[in-house]
C-alpha cells in the first residue's frame, strides 16, 4: 500500500485527478470504477476542468460506480445516479451507454447484481477503482461484519453509516436503510485502487486501514492485501499514522 500525504483537500483532489488523467492518456478506453460522497467532489471538478481544457477525453471510457441507495429513483437529488450526473457525467463526453451504476428499482435485484459483475468482467475489468472511506472503515457500502460478500449485493446499512450520511438528507429517517454495493471481491479485482480520505474525522479509519489488523470488521483494511493500492490523504487524515 503506497501512501501519499498531501497538504490539504485541494492537493489531494489534484493529485488524484492527475493519476486518472495519466491513465486516460495511456489508455483511451480505460475502465474506471467511481465513487461518491463528499471526498471525490474536488477530484471530479478537476477532471471536468481538464476535460474543458482538452487535456483528457472520456469518449471511449467506461465507468462502473461502486454503489447506490435502495429506494431512491435515479432523479432523486440524493441518489448516486444524480450525484454522478451533477459532478461528472453531464459535464464530460462520456457515452451514456458506457455509464454503469447499480440499479435498485429493478424486479430481481439478485439478477441485476450478478449482471453488474458480469458486465465488469466483460468490459475487461476495472483499470482503476476510486474509493472513499467510511468513518467505520466501509468501502463502497461494504459495512463492518463477521463476513463480507465478494460480489455485488444488497446490503443493510449500519447505524453509523445512516447517521454519517444523514447530513445529506432532511432528517435521519429519510436516509435509505439499504443499498446495492459492489462486493469486496469486485473491488479487489481492480488492477489498481486509489483511495482518498481527507480531514481529521477520517484519521482513525485511515490508521486502522493502513496499520491495523486485516479484518472484515474494518473492510478497508482488506486493501492491505491488494498489490496496487495508492492512498492519497491530507495531513489531517494522516494525523494518527
Ligand atoms: C458513502 C459511500 C462511500 C463513501 C463514504 C464516505 O457511504 N457509500 O462510497 O466512500 O460514504 O463518504 P464521504 O466522502 O462523504 O466521507
């Protein structure tokens, strides 16, 4: 696990955007695994700027998002479909047909999850998977537990996650209780993983992820087992390591 500590959020975003830009220049038809949350917003803004300045091109890029809330329609302002459209997809030339985000409003969720993993596989696999970090160590929506699921699946959100994500909703009761997430197997199959974390409140999760025991009770610690992980954190998130 390579750790790059930078001064602040803006530097973290710029470093991460440079890495994605390098990949897109080397491989025009790259497959990107994308994440949501507040952390990658700055990165997406940098990518949009690079695209506007004709430094990068998304025409042949394929994207797979990590997760989506169950029970929110794609046009709900807190859905990850809406988030991705707002921060990236509506602002660059990625083709609609190359955008993949787990869908929850489907009749057979299990089949939809299986098809999602199949599609990742058929695309040639994810070249670079972007991740944020939950306060409880979750990646995607893989919550701490005795056992973790390998493939894309429906998950019950933990109390901590509902509470942490309630800042985006009018009240805590409005936060969906379930989500679809890529499993840890789908995430760990990516050729390269880039995790971003910023701010003091992530410091403990960063410490457990980088120096703690590998445990399903801290899903991000499993990244210690991947061959090609880059963690980009700011000074505050790096405070305990
Ligand atoms: C959500 C997402 C995760 C994200 C995490 C951290 O629960 N499912 O993919 O990494 O929150 O979010 P933030 O970046 O807002 O701290």
